[in-house]
């Protein structure tokens, strides 16, 4: 089954955020956490209930923090 509109939007947000992290000149900047929230609200505010959008934001933040786990490697 092909991804529906909401699933496509969720995937697009993930792709944009990870692309931004890859080229960031400061992956440790707290700006990334704010950007996750702003991007999710901008792209998904009209598509998802607030509770679902916040859950998605939390999942993206979890991914961000997992990546940050390797700061000193």
C-alpha cells in the first residue's frame, strides 16, 4: 500500500530534519530542538491533532539525542 498524505508529510519532515543535522556546523546546538518543534508545527499543524504532533516531535527528538550520543566518538 502506498503511503498516504499524512505519512508522506511525516516522512518529509524526517528527511528535512536529518538533512539539516547532517550539514549543521554545530550539531550540539539547542537550536535543533526548537527547529524540530517549529517544523512539525508548520508542516503538520493542520494535519495532525496536537497530541499526535507532539508525539511525533518527541520521536524526532529521541532520534536527535540518539545521534548526539556519539558526540565524543
